[in-house]
C-alpha cells in the first residue's frame, strides 16, 4: 500500500466517527426534547426514524473500528490470518443491518401523505444499494479466506522444502 493511503483512510475514519458522534448527540437531544415530529410527519414516525438513524450511525462506527483494526493488521503483516475474518464478518453484519435500518426508515415514512411515494422508493433503493455493498464485502471476505488458505499452504510447502534441503 502507498505510504499515504493508510493515514488518509485513518483520517477519514476518525472524521466520520467524530461526525457520527456529534450527530448522535444532536439526535439524542431531539429525542429527549420530544420535538422530532412536525405537522407533516407524525411524532411516532419521526421518533422511529431518529432511532433508526442513531442505530445506523452506530453501525457506521462499528465498521470504522473494524476497518481501523484491519489496517493495523495489514501494517503488521497479520491480515492473512483467520483473525482478520472476524473483523470482516462484523463489517458484513453491520452493513446488512444498516440496509435493514434504511429499509425500516422507508417503512416508517410510507404511511400517510406527508412523504411522497417517490421519496420512499428512493430510500428503498438506497437500502438495496447498501445491501449490494454488503454482498461486495462478502465476496471480498471469500477472497480473503482463499488468500489465507493459500498462504497457509505456501508456508507448509516452504517448511517441507526446508526439511528436504
């Protein structure tokens, strides 16, 4: 990896996590004050949306921590171990969970006339895109598992060669 890639990615992760924390604090304040709804959207629907967004931000933070850990493992040369798969599994679950949360937002906003059906459809499309990202990460996890198996096989063959020599 390029020398600037890891610090740049860590900077993005730190900024996005800090931004998510700030937004979560703001949303919790909205929930505590009880002014989530307005004339167009019911209080209950607005509260559900705020809670789902809070959960989505928490999932973003979980993904950021896992990616940070994977970057550390890559720097240390231990990314091709079974331990890395655990972090990737957590990312996959968080991404698919976020997809469900986004779909939940669409469901919460669908009843009534306050939100246009096209907006609900766009939110459902976003949910589908997030699920697609989860599938991409799942494919990448499969590639990681194959690389780990190949690395183990190469180490085994090297050990056999060392004993022969």
